[in-house]
């Protein structure tokens, strides 16, 4: 049902930006479900320059609940749905909300109902009966309020995804623990823990952990560094790859940490250094979309130290063996 959506003139927005730097990160996917083309056009126009956590917006358009169902069956990356209540039927939007939560089991996407006829779907009844995240009358959605809705919904969606990914990473870590019989399996464990650490920190992150252990060479603590753990960007280096195979900026950062024997932090990167009591050394390299805080830095240090100790103990055990060089 066609309903005018008008955004009031306001003062320039202040204090709502995240300060995120421009980055080639995937955009947030936002679906507009409304039978009025003007609603789609105006919403996209006023949100054209919106950005959250360094990511812009990508809009999907559906003009009926049926069309939205078809899109949602094939996509699990939609972060936010702006959903009209009255479309091909008086309760089309409400039926779609129930379909999303109950039939396809999507608990992650944030659903914001927008209606031009609040009397047909009273807010208290809707909030009580349907698993939605916000309820707005179209007449109250000024530009500033719409921006607030986007920040709130996307921040909530991001946190839900972080928790879910952390749970999956923890499951992989537990599975890997049951198979720690040699150094190759420790690599799987360390990679799973590294991925989990990145998610727990709450950042878009990529990283790797490299070690130089006494088992690699005749003299203690000498020999080439090998990549022990890696997130997706560096997974191809886990097959007995030396640090020399890394990109030059990564290799140079690790070499500097090795030379100074100190961990290094800057606004976008962490390079960790750890030396065990017996002289074995480990390095951790991670990049982030946002600066890491003190607690995050401490977690990274602990991770680097514990992977080094676990690897050293494994190599010292009768069943332990170093990867083939």
C-alpha cells in the first residue's frame, strides 16, 4: 500500500560517525521491503553516504513479501530489513517477519517494521507477538532518526555475528584439541584459536603466527621460521611455508620484531614477539580494521606466548615431531 515517506530538514549530523577509515570491506546488506517505489528511492538517497565500521551499504529491493521470501531463501548475508507492514495484504509484513524467524530460521538479521497505518498493527501487540527489533511509524522517520536506526541495528547484527563466529571457532578448537598428536595437528589448533581470538576482539582481522623452534636446525633456536597458525588470508602458507614466502611488508615487520625482541603495536597492526625459557621464538602478525585497545593487546600477547609454549612442549614429548622442512 502506497504511503508517503518524507524526511524532515535537519541540521548537519554531528557526533554520529564512527571515524572508520576507508577500507575495502564488504558492504552491509540492507533489504527494503515496501510496495511503494518512492520509499525505496528516498531511503537509499538519504543513506547513500552512510558508513559503519568502515563498511558502506548495499541495498536489496523487494516490492512484495513474496519477492522478499524468494530473496531471503537464497541469501544469509542480509544484516537489516526495513519492512513495511501493509503490502499485498494487511499483514504481509508481519507474516514475512514470522517466515524469517520460524521457517528459514534466520535469527541474525535485524528487522525494523515501518508502517504508515499504525492502527492496523498496534506497536505493543506487534512487539509482543513477533520477533522484530524495532517498530517505527513512517511519519516519525526523519533522516537523523533513520541514521540512528541503522547504527543501532548494524551494531547489534555485527555483535551477533561475532558471537556466532566465536562459537564456531571454539568448536573447531575443541575438535582440534582431541587430535593433538603431532606438530601438524597443533597447527590446526593454533589456526582455530587465532581465528577465535580475532572474533573475540571484535574486529575485522587477519593474522598469522610463525615459530622458529630448535627442532628445525642443529643449533638451538636457529633455522628458518615456519608459519604455524593462520587466518583465511594466509591459509595457503600452512604447508611448511617459510616466512620468506610472506608478503614483503609482513616479512619486514616480523624481521624488525625479531631484531628488537619486542612486540610492536600501531593503529592498524600488531606484531608480537615471544621467547621461551629454552630460547625458542615465536612471532604473531595481525592487521585490524580498527585500533586495538589495551585488553586486546594483552590477549594477543597471551596467545603468542601460549602457542609458543605448547609447540615447544609438543616437540619435546616422545610423540612430538617437527614439520618436514
